[in-house]
C-alpha cells in the first residue's frame, strides 16, 4: 500500500475530448473513466474564473480526475470554457463574463449525454458555481455540488428556481471564504429548501490544503458507498507534475469586490 499524495495519478481510461458549442466554438477537455468498469456516476467540472487563473486543471479538479475514477468509480469530465487555456490547450473564443458560457455548459452536458455517461452531476467552483446555478437545470443533470459559491451575480429568483425543480444541491462553503461565508450562505440558500450548506472549518476560497476534504464531501453525495475515500492505494500509481501551475493554483482574487451583491 502506498500513500495517495497531492500529485498521485491512479489508473483510469483518459481521453482528450473536444466540445462543440451551439455558437460554433471548439472547447478542449478531458474525460477520465474507471480503467476496469463502467462509471457509476459522472462529474462535469466547471472551473473558477479564467481571468484569475481558473481552468480545467485547477487543483481540486485535477485531483478529482486523477483519483476519483479509481477510488469511486466516477467519470470526470473537465474542460476549458471559451478563451481559457491549460496544458491541454486553449479553447476557442474569449471569456464572456458568464453569458456566452451558457453554450459551453450545454456542450459539456450534451457530450456526457452522447457518451451515455450515467447520473450526471455538475461540480462548480467559484465562477463555475454561477454557471451551474444559471445553466445547469437540464433534465439529464441529477444535481449540483457548489464549491465556494460567491453568489455575486446570482439573483434571488435564479436561486429560487432550484426549489421548483427539486434537484439536490450541496454548497461547500469555506469558513474563511473571501466572498460568502457559511452563515450568509445558509441565509441566501434558504430559498432552496433541498440545498445542503456545509461549512468547512478552516478552509478558504481556493481550498489549498483542503482538496481531500472536498473530494470526500463530493463522493459522500454522489457515490455514498465510496465514502470516505481511502488515503492509500494498492496498485500502480504515477505522479503528475503540477509545477506548470504554481502561479495559477493560488491565483489572487484580491481585486474582486468582496461585498455581497445586492439581492433582487
């Protein structure tokens, strides 16, 4: 048995994919599936703000793709939204502040549907949570898991719409988040009765040092039988090089406003 470290890569079937949007763009991504079985559920990862370092390889999503196919039987689909780049490549188009990205979310869901991936969940992080809340209420989407939701651009009616569809929503909110902390998150999400707000002690917006906690909480909702995730692995293991992202993993958000957005 070997300990699972931050850069551990466990076995999976990994393939580079392209997503094609309704407005004519090609987005780059990756789909990781269990090496020896069909997936039991699917995560579509919606990354943080690309203008501040967010991308498909943001550290929590990278670790999800490296570990969860083997440890939890999950398919993990990651992609760069329009204009976003990573080692995988740069998606066509340019950042559109969350407007044109509606087509990016739709293209990812359609790809998962076409690949007949089961039990689709959207896993949004920061900016990605706003895409999930705004565009994720599709029939094939089972539910949402939201990491560090800022709720800066989400209106009360947009939140309340999730109460009507009954899909499960979990918000993982860091104790020391820069934009929305657990008590306020519970107040804002009160309009979605089925939403579970989980305050994570000691955590911050970027989840540095807390990725394992996030992955455990995700698996607890999506594949309860795989919870808690093991911290050791008895099998082949490779190691990734994350040095290319040293200046992006801890991207600074200090120039963004931290005051709550007025409610509508």
